[in-house]
C-alpha cells in the first residue's frame, strides 16, 4: 500500500500543526536539504509548453529517496474558473523503487514556494527589514505573507493587484492574522518604503511589474512569478543593479528573470549562501534578488516533511496503487485468481 495524502488530509494536517509552525518546519527541511546540495542528483525540470501554459515534471534524488512533482502553470486558467498552478507528487524508496507516498501538492507548492522565499530572504534581506510589498495577490500571495511573518517577523504589508477582487480576497484572508495591510493604487505606490518586494503575478509575457526607478538601494527582491521562458516580471535594468541568487542555474537561466541576460551573467547559488561557501548580502545598500523559479529539491524536501509529519496520524489513507502479488513472478495470477488481492478479478470483469 502507498500512503496517500489528498487535499483534505493535507489541509487538515496544516491546520492541526498551525500554518506558521508548518512553514517553519518545512523551511527547516528545505534548508537541511540545501545544506547537502552536492549529494543530490539534480536536473532542470522537463517542461512541455503549449499556447496556454506549461506542464512540468520535477525529479530529484539523494540516493535513498527519490521524489518527483507534476505541476502545471496556466495563467489563463483563472479566467476559466480554474487555478493557475496545480500539482501532485510522489516519494519513493530508491532501494526497492517502490513509491512510499503519493500526495496532493497544489497547496504544498504554495507552502514550499513561500517557505523557500522566506528562507532566501532570511539569508539575503537586511536584518532590519520591516515592510514588504507584494505585487500579485492570487493563490500564492497569502502563503508568501505568512511565511515572511513566520521566518522574518514581517507584519506590515503594502499590496497591489490589478484585479480589485483579488485584493479584497487577500485583505479578507489576512487581516485577522495580525498584519497591517496598506492597499496601494499601483505597483509603484506599493513599493514605496518597502524593505522587501515580492512579485508574484501571473502573465505569460515579458511583463514589467517592477521598473528600475521603483527599486531603491538596500531592497531585497523576491521575484516569484517569472518562472517560464517568455514569462518575466522585472525590467532588465533592475537585474543589472542587483546581486542575483538562484536555485539551480541551469534551470533558472532558461526560466527565471535572468533569461533576459546572457549565459555568463553572474549569479550565486542560494545553497552556497546557506552553507557559508558564498557571501550573501555584503552591505545595507546592496540590492539582492532571489530569482525564484521553484526547484525539485524543494519538492523533495516537502514530500519528505509530509511523510514524516503524517507518520502515526490520521492524515492519510492507504492507496492500492501498486500491484503486490504474493508471488512476485505471478503477476498474471492477480487477474486469474480472485483470492489474490483484487476484489473482482479483472479477467472476469473483461469476460462478463
Ligand atoms: P494567480 O493567477 O492565482 O494570481 C496571480 C495574480 O497576479 C492575479 O490576481 C492577477 O490579477 C495578478 N496580476 C497579473 N499581472 C499583474 C500586474 N501586472 N500587476 C499586478 N497584478 C497582476 O497565480 P498564482 O498561483 O498566485 O501564481 C503567481 C505566479 O507565481 C505565477 O506566475 C506562477 O507561475 C508563479 N509560481 C512560481 C513558483 C516558484 O517557485 N517560483 C511557484 C508557484 C507559482
């Protein structure tokens, strides 16, 4: 049997742990895995692009466990009453190849993206950061705000979305969680006085959510929404003034903000900042930019965390995903002999 964590169990688990505590624990798992980065088998995700979006497979392995996530990105979907991003993932035992866990990952992706953003900011933003601007108030946005509160103590938000309904939803969801929220009239208005700027919009185009004149000295930029070829949020000049930190350069050069720059544009890998092998912020005036695209190791950490967190709880069910014949060489017996695990032999069903 494979442990199955569906949406009800995932949301129930997060509620029972408490979302801030859940994100803090998840960020710790991600940080632990970033610290042992060289141990991982890594590759840029495999993307299948279409006119309206992308479907991606994201694998990673540490030699003992193997994880992958299936995720889509379709900015047009909200106009169809569907989500921009949905996902599920699998964690397997490398020694047998057997899956251990199948989990929903739409909610978990929002949590892990936010946890990774806040983890990056913990290492890169000025320690005296108090105010965060968020531009784009869709599905990911509340998770970003809560992660920055949990890991950096950010309580003051300045926010903007071109859709007033999204803004209203965001304020309604977060007001009671202890945030002071200023609703801005534009992106330019939102970033005034912000120590950290999170851009988390969805548009399948090279957008200019942040132009160079909007970014002051000392700011930390958390650019989340530019994560596909031809889909960026920052004006190129912003990158020229920033020190850029990335997850996996081979993937980010294709998908991130730095797709706008040449192949030799200098970047620092976030894991090296976390281990102390590379410097993070060196001055209060420096502009740091986390060019987030989402990397497979973050999903691997999330699956590992969910597997550990659900152990001994009621937040999963057993799924008969795997055929497990009593004689492993007699797979056919499962079809022909009802006693072998299937409630109704498939052959009988086909013949009926
Ligand atoms: P969503 O469609 O739910 O929300 C996006 C919001 O951005 C919408 O409310 C929309 O009105 C707003 N918006 C679009 N253009 C804008 C603009 N120019 N100015 C202000 N607001 C604007 O999408 P989501 O699920 O919240 O995802 C947001 C983005 O984050 C997507 O691009 C998605 O692909 C990306 N994402 C990245 C990661 C990562 O790891 N980096 C993970 C998940 C999602």
